[in-house]
C-alpha cells in the first residue's frame, strides 16, 4: 500500500471529501487539489499545497499519488514524518558517506516519474539541503515532471542570515506549481 492514512475506514476519495466537508475545509481548494493534473501545455508541473496542520493537505496529495500509481508511475515519497525518510536526512547521510553515490542518488530523485515532498518545511535546513532541494526542483520543472509538495503555514522561512536560496526556492515553487491554500472556512460539523 502506498500510504495508509485511515486504517479504520475506507481510503478513497469520497471518504476523504466527506471528512474534509465535516471538518469545515474550503472545498473549492480541496477539489482543486484532488483533481489536479499536470498540464503539458503549461509550465506548471507541480502542485504546492500549503496551510495549517490538520487541513487535509497530505491526504489530498496521496489521493493524487494513487492516481499516478494506478497509471503505472511509481511515486517517490519523502516525508518529514518518516523516520530517516525525509529529504534532508537523506541528503545529509548520503553526502557525508560517498559524494559520487550521493550525486547519483540526487540525479535519480530529479528523474523520478512522480515526486512527493511531504511537510518539506519541517526539514532541517542546511545550505547543502537547500541547494540540493533547489537543484531537484529546477530539474523537475525543466523536465515538466509531476512534483507535489505540502508545506505547513510559515514553512520554508530561513533563520539564517543568508536566505537567498530559500527565497529562490519559494519563487520557483510559486512559478512552477499550482498553489492551493488549505484552510478551514467554517467551524467543523459537530458529531
């Protein structure tokens, strides 16, 4: 299974939409996210979902990933929630061990059929991580490969004095992605 986000209930789109409606989420944003398709005639091959925790960004992303998976494209997933599975940890571990192998790995990330970065703003941001993330984003958007990224509100804010790379990443994400803001628009329905 690609991702088991609700082991006690159905994992399908209809269940997710009902859950988001009950939570009081902005359904127009939710629908834009779950129905998103990369458009080869447009330069935007990415989907950037951002907003507060608990508003359904990751679930929407996995619904999109399931569609790619069903079409035979194996998504590559990097999540801040996975132990040793986030991009920053992988970059740090690989580049400290073997530079050549690390560069080969980065090239494979750039060329993955579908790529998903979950909670990208929660990674430990070092200059190396930012530079490699930027290189991946640049390459994927140049090749117009589907890339889905979720960020919590306020993510990708650098605390370093040199925030040029973070600003460049933000610009690229905004330029090359369909940006969907997730938010609650009304109080959740009481059960």
